[in-house]
C-alpha cells in the first residue's frame, strides 16, 4: 500500500488541476491520496469525479492556524483536517474567512512589491491563482513570470519569507479552536510538519501534548521539511502521547521539487485515522 496524505492542487497553491492530480497519483502507483488544499475544499468534487481505478481519495484540507499561548510571539502552524463534513456551518464560515483574508493580504504584499519597483501586478497574481485560494507561491510565480527570480524558491528566499518587509500575516484560526472545529465536523486533525523550522519558529513539545489532550489525532512526521533527528524526536513524542504518525509529500506540482508519493504513511496508521472519522468516508473509484 502506498499512501500519501498531503497534497495541493490548483484549488490552492499547487499547479495540477484536481483531476490532473488524482490521475498523476494513480500513474505514480499510489493506492491512497489525500487532497489537502489550503483553507478550501473546492478541489474535492473534481478530484473525486476523475479518480482512476484502484485509487482512494481522502478529502481533506490544510488549515492556517496560530498558537497564541505559551509562546513569546504567535507561531503560525498548519493543521490537516481529514474526512470532515464540508457542510459543517462553523468550520465552513472559518474557511471562508481565511480565504478572504488571503486575498486582501496577497494584495497588500503585491502593492508593497510594486511600490518598490518590481514589475508584477495584482492581475498577474490573480491569473496565477486562477480563482483558487491565493497564497505566496502565486506571488512567487508572478515574480518568476516577470523574470525577477528564477524559481518560486528564490522568490521566497528574497522577497516572500516570513518576516520579510513584503510579508504580512494572514488570518489564522487559533489552533485549539481549529482542533475542536475539525472534530466537531466529524474530521480527524493531524498536525502538519510540526518541526518545519525553515518556515519560522516551531512550537514546543508541551504545546503538542496539550493539543493531544484537546483532540489532536496525529503528527505528520515523514515530511520533506523534517530532518532525521526531528523525525526521531517526533516519533518519541507521538509514542508518549498516543498520537498517530503520518507521512506525506506535501506535493505542490511545479511549485515544489518533491514528487507525489515521495513520503508516505503506514497502512495501519491510515486505517486508524479512517476509523476515527465520522464526517465523510474516503472515496473509491
Ligand atoms: P501562504 O499560505 O500564502 O502563507 O504561503 C505558504 C505556502 O508557501 C506554504 O504552504 C508552502 O506551500 C509554500 N512555501 C513556504 N515556504 C516556501 C519556500 N521557502 N519555498 C517554496 N514554497 C514555500
Ligand atoms: Zn502550500
Ligand atoms: Fe503546510
Ligand atoms: Fe501543505
């Protein structure tokens, strides 16, 4: 069984359309793929409609969150929610709020870049996002398109990194509230890449322990942004706290180098995750 539980389509900041993504997952030999676009479920239907034979789709989302307590400064983090009911009103309203904030925030960032003479425009950034949940990778692609940088990675390193003068925080859900919302909608919450240090400050073990007590189901450990010492540390923590362990590529199409299925989840952990869900079921072709 090959199981990849974290991917992005053009419904957020990946470059494959949802239908292309599931076709690519099938061609890559995956048995299970989760679609986890940032703050949106817009890709679920087109992905389900295009599922190739033999591939199971786990509908999900990656929710923009913030940890406010126990830290000197707020820490941004990502929560994966799987198999939640997309119609749950409170969660639906929160996802809409996050997407709307992404729009005004990206606009602010573009205005700052333009004011400093960079040859991009809000129109080109919107064209990159093509109606999906807009994010910094779309600004990065506009900078690539304009010939300012050679890659999205370079755009992040020079202009878009956390704390850059061109960076603005976006709306986020307080992470304990997000865990409760995902559970309230029947979903299963997993902490995405908890120790992805290159993106900024990461939370303390103590916060993860309190999240586990508040309903967190698992930790995403095998991930391209984790080195082996951090993985080993997280495996110990997951064992201590009774948390599931997942792994995934965090595929973004051409916006990142990682390939579909490059990192994966053990079948037993996947089965345990599905067993905790009572929002919706995985979709099989
Ligand atoms: P945003 O959600 O708009 O704040 O953008 C964050 C997203 O950009 C993350 O979810 C990643 O997909 C991507 N990202 C973050 N850091 C980098 C980086 N250094 N290079 C390329 N993509 C990145
Ligand atoms: Zn992303
Ligand atoms: Fe993430
Ligand atoms: Fe992601």
